C-alpha cells in the first residue's frame, strides 16, 4: 500500500508551506531520510525527506503551490502501483485551484470539478500563480501568452487580455521570436495598472508577528545619543592588529556591549508569558537581517560568553545563511533580546517592533560625525543614536533607562566591558 508524503511542520511556527522544487521525479527510487523536495516555510527553505523506502509513484502538489501542514503532496510505493483517484483527486483539485488547504487523505463524496492541469512544460513559463490558475480555469495555454510583468512575467491582466482578443492567443513562444522574448510589452503598453503578487511564507509570518506585537504589546520608547569616538578608535586599532585574521564591525561591538549590559539588567533580558515573566540567565541576541522576501532574526546564542571575534564570525555566518534561506529552526528561535541595525543605510534614528515573547529590542542608527560640546568647546565627534522599544508589562521606564545608561558606559568606554 502506498505511503502518503505529508507537508510536514518544518519550523515551530509553520502553518503552511510552498513546494519550491521537487528533487525527485515521478518513478524515481527513494530511501528513508532522502530529500524529496525543497519547501519554503515561514522562515527558510527546508528539506522535505522521505519517510519510507520505495519509488515516488505520484506527485500530487506541483512546484510553486502552497498547502497546509498535514496535506498530502505525493505518494511513495512500488513500481506500477497506482493511487486511487479519490485519494489524490481532491488534493490535485485544491492545488489547481490555488487553495492552501489540501485534504490529508481520501475525500469521499468530493467531486473533481477543477479543469485539467496545464501541460507539464508550462511550468517553465514565468507567470504569477494567479495567472496560471486563471489560464487553467479559462482553458488558455499560458505558453502562448506574452507577459507584461517584470522580466516578461505573465500576470493576470495578460491572461484576461488574451481571452478578450487583445493579445494573439495562438502565438507560440517559438513564433514570437527572440526579440519578443527579450523585450516584452511594458505594463503600461498592456494596459495593466498593477500586478498582484501572492504573499511569500516569510511575508505572511511577518504580517502575523507584527499584528501580534504592535496591538497586544504596550510599547514605549527610550532614545539616547552615544559618543562612539572611543569605540571607533578601539575598532580601528583592533582591525589593524588583526590583519587577515578577521575584522570587527560596529555591529559586533554593539552586540557584545548589549549582551554585557543585559547580564547586569536581567529585567530587560526577559520573556512575557501568559501568567509569569521568564528572566533568562544567559543572553541570546536576535540579530535582524534583511532578506529578499522580508526580515528574519537569527540568534547569537550565549553572546555574553563570546569574544568580539566569535560574535563577528558567528553573526556573518548566520546572516549569510539567512540570505540563502538555509537557517535551521534552532538558529532563528529562542532570542531573549533583539538588535536591529540600520546604520549601514545611513539611518540616524528609528523605532523597532518588539518580537514577542521578548520584552525589548534595540534600534541602532548610523555612527556619524556630529558637532557636540566637549569641555566648553564645540568639537566633531562620532555619535550614534539608539532607541530601545520596551514591553511595558515587563520593563518600566526607569528599568529601561538604567539599561541604556550601562550600555552608554560600555560603548563610550569599551574597557568597561571587561569589568
């Protein structure tokens, strides 16, 4: 009897997944633990592995489709074995319709009313999921449609224009020629005012997390301007001495100072829980990293026990893996406090949204020369603005202010981190 391949919960917060790529073709032999497909979760691209030995006898969910956790995406069985139409039909119908909920097994009494899927080679055409679904529903061969989206991508309006006679539906990709493929009509030429692009899994999660933070969590903000002259000088001296052994960035220094300050202010290194507050003894710093689809926060664990070089090496490795969408759940969960740095974009000051259940996040602006009064004289010093977002259920104003005072002491006099 065939074994169902389910969409598994590949991250702690995953509710649905998009099947990015099948790494095995139908009919291929597979072994337990072998990677079958790549799945985009709410945080990263993960591997879906086989849970049985045999052959991949049926692919139910095609590449690019999003389905709920627990949905059947394929079957493993013996060569020549077939899957009952009722077992796979409902799943195929839902995938063709673009729904996110695919039944986890047979669906008695459910009729397969969706039109047949487009030819397999149509998946090579660049098109939005909405355009593919509309083409299938209206019986349009998407390979014959000229795309007006970015890079010649076929969008909904292109399919509608084809059916309405405003675009030559009988024109094939070969007949269109290289000139048409290289220079597709612009959106304005096609009459398209906009393009609807479905949310990625990571963008859906960002939307949910922000709604769960800015609404229920009572934020308040504390801003301070710090003198970074000594930190900058120390960084320059360290990098000269290190040579080819590595480099220390301002972000590394800030993460190290933040971890040291949190050790002294456990009230800020905390989680708000339903009926209690959890105060952490070790510091695990979440480090906001911008990726193509949005934002993810890999975690530098036990940052209070690591040197500047260790923090720097780990931070860069985590950031690289985040941009490659290759982080494991252990690498982006469990932060006790977060840091978001937009200084490299020359942003002077901003406020960041707390990532529950954490009680605080630090927003870092640019280190820039500014005229300031020093000993009764105006001098140019390298300065940096920081804004701390606090969950008022955990952190009071004076508590947050005391933490920022300690952070100021450590950054304005880096030797204080050694105390």
